[in-house]
């Protein structure tokens, strides 16, 4: 068998997992919220990265970001050669030493809600478990304006309590702050506020019970019902107008958080589907 020498040239393709490619694959698997968190962490860790201005028209490519981080200014290179750069956000003073769960939002006062405010007052007003149970049930029925349903959610039947016990607890709830809360209708809401101001006399009671005449601007009918003259009825109407018909709105309404999609899926003209990334949710650096 003869031995000979020969030269062969072969071409082959192979996929090399470079660090940039591995990072790109990792980022593609993240949702927009996770991607924002990742970018925020990188901005805190790498002082050479800067957030894009609000008038940016597009997103920089990964190559441009890599070049910006790989080619720092000459002065920064000289400085980094002498002093090692911080590697974590904690070393920059942004996090308590040794505390991985440090969160600045924990120091922000939580917004007080109407139901939370009523629940705090309930824990002080009652000590008996049965009364607290009735009170909490009624508080859960209060709407954003501060009103209860006329039937009180059938509290006596659902909780196995007497109607008198429910009415007694309701009477205490109607003394909670803000004045007028836990009323079952507008007349009762205004009456509670007038009692708080010590202005619920028989004439004012008649006016509150005939709000339909006030809505019709039937001043003559109101004078007759209340038994007062023109000057007194004008003063009484002025007092009614200074009351708050929706005491619960003092605490505002619950925030509605909308869901932002990562992708848009639209039907195509050919009967298929077009999938498009939502570029508005992608962070810009």
C-alpha cells in the first residue's frame, strides 16, 4: 500500500455561542416588564450606559450598545486602571450594605383607601367579635362614594344575626369619618352630616326628606313643608349645598392598571396571522 501526501480544503459551518449571542437569546425570552428591570439593573451597574432621551425615534442596536460599553473614553480607561470600578449597585451607595431585599418603595407611605380607613376605625369602635364581623361585612359593601346598598346586603340573614344587632352596628359606622359615610341614600347621608354639625332641627329634617322638591326648585313647596319664611329657606338650602353628597370620594378611587401587551397579533389578508413586537414597551439605552 503506497503512502502519498495530499492537501484537502473543507468548508464547514458551526454556530459559536459568543457572549453577545448568549445575552441576545436571554433577552428575547424576557417580557417587557422583566426587560425593563434588566435594563434598570444594567444602568445601575454600568456607569457608562445612559438612558436615551425622550425624543429618541428608535432603539439602538445591541451592536451599538456593546461598542459604547466596550470602547470607553481614554480618561475613563486610565481612571479604571487605577481604581477598580464598583461591581454592584450596593457599592455605589444605592443599597444598604448586606441587604439584598432593600427597596425604596417600602419607605413610601401607602395611599389610604376608604375601606382601609373604615377598617381602622372599626377595630377601635368594637371589641366583641360578633359586632366586628357585622361591621366588616357592612364595610365591604361600601362603594366608592361611601354608600351602602339599601338592603345592607341582607346582612342579618347571611350572618345569622338579628336585625337589631345589624342596625346597632350600622348606627356606629355612620359616626365614622368622613361624615356621611355608610348611608343608604342621599337623604340619610345629608342627615348624618347635619347631625354632626348640630343642625338637624325639625325644619331641616323636613327639607332633607323632601329633596325632590329642591331638585324641582319648588321653593314655595319647601317653605310650606318646612314652615319657614323665604330668608330661612334660602339659608337652609345654602347649608345643604355646602354638604358633601359623596363623602367616600375624599379618598379617591382605586387605580386601574392597564395591561400592556408584549406583542400584537393581527389577522393578515392571506388568512394567516401577523405577530409584531410592541416597540413602545422596550426600554431605550
